């Protein structure tokens, strides 16, 4: 079975250290790949003032983390140099349809899945898509802020 794991990006700091959100997502990618080593992985995320102001795009740090945890370079397909959730899917669309995987796994945070589903349906609409919501390791207060952001972002999508 041919599969593609699309790992949605998250912030890193100015030294390239991955945020807890990014690590939660990448650890979920590792779990999926452990049981599906024939799948390919596409990491997303470029540069931007609110999530990455380093020399390298976010996907670079994600790929390094995955490789440091046992993912072979051959399992990493073309990265997606994107700046937002919408851009993740817009930029990944050609890769997804060119690869035509039997299963598309979209890995993001548990709190982000509802918005990712809406954007995927609007921008890609790929059949056989599974969303994996990585459990968040944030405090309740941090999660509350992110959930409020998600509500606003989803409301903007329906306008």
C-alpha cells in the first residue's frame, strides 16, 4: 500500500529548536511510520515572523528531528515550503495528486484537526484522507489560547 504522511508545521525558536507543538506532531509521525515503513513523509513549514525566523525553513528542522529518531532519508519526500495551514495544503496539493497515495495521513495537533479538515476539503479534497490529531502536551491555559485562535480561524474560513 502506498501512503503519504503529511506532517503539518509548527513553530520553532530562533535557534531552530522545535516547539512542544512541533514535537507532539513529529512524535505522532514517528508512531505512524513505525507501523507503515513503506510510507513517505512530507514535512511542511517555511519561514515567517510568527513561527520561524531562522536561516532554514521549518521543514528542515522537522526532517532533522525525524532522521535523528530513525527515519531514513529515503522516506522523506519533497518538503512543502509553506507559511500557514492554508498554504500547507495549497503547496502540498501537487505533490499529493502526483504521488496519488492509497492513504493520505495528515498529522497535526489534536486541537488543530477540525480546521485542517476544512482546509483540506477546500484546497485539496483528496479521497482516503485520515487525520491524526497528536495529543497536545501543553498546559490547560496554553491550550485554551490555541483553541480560541482555532475558533477565529475557522470562522474566517466560512466567510
